[in-house]
């Protein structure tokens, strides 16, 4: 255990220095993110009733961006990390040495959370300047906690699916396009299910992604979900755990496959 923690700390220290301290990409990322917030929020203000409180609009935007950024962390921090492991030979080392991926991901997980915290503080500041402080208040801490737990389970499973695709084929292109950009919108990740057309509502409820998003929105925005709260939590738990089990089985299958066939050369798409 002590050895595992030492390895995880070494990974954490290296990534903090390279990504958060020395990298200019950190500053560029915040600058581009501020532009993205303005572009993302503009349609909300254009098509919202003039009597709606601007702080309420900012709260909706804050929640949507929060959920989307968690998807982004799972895609570009956790899943895409496997591409870099393949490129510099770490993946083969971890497999051959039997040391596994756990210390590596224990090391980069806090870095992802630090980045997300900074981004969301920056997000709140931009929204406050343009529309006023987001009107957020926790109405049910239990449901909020359950929502975040289910969200993290979904993101872990989601990253395993993307990561398994990367190590098996060397690319993630079409899978990233579908899971990374379409699903958060189509499954209610960015907008409440009650505002979506009926066919999209039914589709969203068949996926695990919609349930934690609805629970989080209910807890901090008081937006009533289209499903009873007890059913929402029960269905969310079942679909999330099922998704996690399937993704673990898929990832392990892809690991066994590369042991037989070798690691693929990676590409961007």
C-alpha cells in the first residue's frame, strides 16, 4: 500500500508541475474556456423570457457546464491518457511489470479535480460578470450526493469504454464523437429532460447519463424531474452499475486482446 501511494504521489507531482505550473496550455485553456462560455450562454439569453431572472439563467448555465466539464475530464484526462501511455511505452511497461494502472490514475485524478475546480470558479466568475452570480442553493444534500456518486460511476465506465477503444484500435474517433458530444446533449446532460421532445426523453431514460444530471439539477436548481425521485434514484443506480460492469468487462477483454495481438499504433482519430 505504501509503495502504491508513493507511486501515485510521484505521478501527481509530475503532472502538477507539467500541466498546472509550467504549461502555458493552462492559461490558454482558461482563455478559450471563457470564450466558449459566452458562446454557449448566448442562445440561452436570446430565447429566454425577458422576465426571467438573469441569475437564474446563469445558474442553468453553470450546472450544464459543470456536467459537460466532467464529461470532458473523463474523455481527455482519463481515456485519452491511455493514448499517451501507448506512445511512450508506459502501457506495455505496466502490463509487463504487473504494476497495473491504479497508481497512475490515483495520481492524475487529483490533478483532474484541481483543474475542474479552477475551471468552475472561473466559470462562475465569467457568469457573474455577464449575467450576475448564479442563483444556486442546495435543496436536498442526499440527492445531490447520490447524483454526484452516480455521475462519477458513469464517467468511470464511460472512460473505460473510450480507453478500451483506444488501446484496441489506436483511435477513438467515431466513439468520441458519439459519446463525447452527442450523448451529453441527447441524454439531458446539458438541458432538463422536461424541455426535450418526447422521443429524446424516452431515449435519454434508456441511458445511464440522464439520471445523475436530473438529480443534480433538482438538488441545486429545484427543477422537477420527469420521473418520480425514488424511481429516478433506483433506475439511476441500476443503469449506472450495469454500465460500469459492462465497461469493465469490455476493457478487460481489450487488454487480453492486445496481449495476443500487440499494442496498436495510435492516431488522433
